[in-house]
């Protein structure tokens, strides 16, 4: 077992810069504070994003959000809204936002190696005129996350190239036990494997995607 005493830790930005070097000028100049038309096009094509938040003590959460492409509603050049859909009701990220309104978002498009990143101030809205434009399969959201854009930029492709994320020949999903078996081993619920397999099946989940 490796012990923390064996780590060589970085404790200052000066040390970090000594290791990494200075920020490349293009990486600095790519930041914007307003949506460009190309940003709007990206959001219209994106079916999936990750939302990072933290509480007042700095404990972090990253929550995935997905819907048909274009699910992110653009209110204006500095404001977007993301609908909430039925889930497990933990609301970890939402509870964080109630005490710390800062959020970071990454928008993905399947097959594209670049991503769109948005950082800003977030708030929870329970009703607004644009909710009617967020209806999917009859589901009108009860909540939406509204984000006031403070920083937006495109992120380069290197992480996706290194990981081979979009290359099916690199996928190893079948190397792991099914989700039902993972839940049975890790959480030790009373349900049988067969009951869990039925619960986590795609057919059962499909019934709940937009049902409250």
C-alpha cells in the first residue's frame, strides 16, 4: 500500500507553473463572456452535458444531464437553461447551488472530440415561460437550472484522442459485471439478482425516462 508520506506534493502555483509551463496565448484568448452563434449551434447539437457544483465546504458533485439534442434552452446571449428530468431525487447538485451558485458545464456531441465549456452563476427556477419549450414526450419539467454565463470556450480534443472514447474498438463495457450485479455486491440490497436485472433493464428504464 502506498502511503501519503511517499507523495511529492505540489503546494503553490509557482511550483505548478514550473512543472507545466506558462499558459499558451491561444488558451487564454479563447475565453468569452457571451454566446457566439457557433456556441448556439453547438448547444443545439448537444444531447448531453456534465454539471459540476460544490457546497460551501468545497465538497464537489458532477451530475450528467441528457435529453434530445438541443435540450439546452438559450434565453439570451448570456443565459441558458437546462431542464430537470425524473431521477433518483438525490438533488446533490441542486442542493449545492442553493448555497453556492457557481457551476461548471461541459457539453458533448457524440463523435466530436472537442467540447464546449461554460462556467457561470446558477439558480433553480420552478416556473418560466420557456418551460413550455422544454416538453419532451409529454414531460414538462418541474425545475430548470438557469446559468448566467461568465466564461465560455471550446476545449481541445486531446483528452478524447488519448482515451479513444468514440472508438467502438476500444470499448470494454462487457469486461465488467452488469449494473445489477455491481449494485448487489456494493450496496447489498434485499432484492435478488433477477429482480435487480429486471429493475435496471433498458425496457424498465425506458418507461421511467419521462415519468414522474
